[in-house]
């Protein structure tokens, strides 16, 4: 990233990733009071971005690393991204973003666990599907395995772009 300094140290802001325009479009549709949960907190920069995009909303972050940093005003959920009790902790959300392990198996389990928590008209986004940290399950395989699941009656659309899979829940 030469000559560009992001206000938040998150790849969502990097011009070469191209994630921000998608998130701005999603945020505009959700409104300022959106309920957001991000899997993968790290230093908390993405959570700060959600706080700016949803200033009247509820922003939560999930991470199993006790060294992760949750910004003031966000909800701390210290738990593995695929823990079976996670849906109860997360509650209903307008946007769930998986930017956690980048392990295909965990990503698929997280999606299966948390899809019911996405509000009608809301979004579930998987980041960096093209990437793998060398874990046992590749992200590309996870996305391919999710495609049959994405043919569910409550899914309005599935959009794959470079790095993002964006699934929108239908409004009944």
C-alpha cells in the first residue's frame, strides 16, 4: 500500500482489496442503527470501522484470543468462532462478518451456526475466501462446499467478488 494511509488499520480500507465500497453499500441499506458482529477482532480496527458506519448500532466482536482488543463501546464475546453456544451470545444481527481464522472448516461451521442469527434483509459476509493460512481446510473449498447450502429458501442472493462472499437473507 504505497502512498495510502487508512484511518483504520484494516484490510477493509485497502484500495487493492476493494472491500470498502461493498461495505458502504451494505451499511447504507441497513441504516445507522445496524447490529453488527465480526468474527476475528485482533486489534479492533474493524470494530472501530463498524462503530463509525453504525453510530446508533450495536457492534460486537468474537475472538478466542485473550490478547485481542475490543474498542470501548463494543460487545466482547471471547469464544471460538465455531463454538456451538456462539449463536446465543451473538443474538440477531443485520450483518455478520467472518474475518477470523481463514480456515475453511471453521468458516463453514461458523456459517452453519450463525446463519439463523442473520435478520431478514441482513447479510453474512465471508472475507478472504481466496486465502488460506495453510490450515487443514482451504477457504476456496469452504466456499464451494457452502454453495449447496446457499440454495436455501431464505437466501435472497449470493455475491462473490474478489475476496468476499456476501450472502443476503430474504425478507419473508
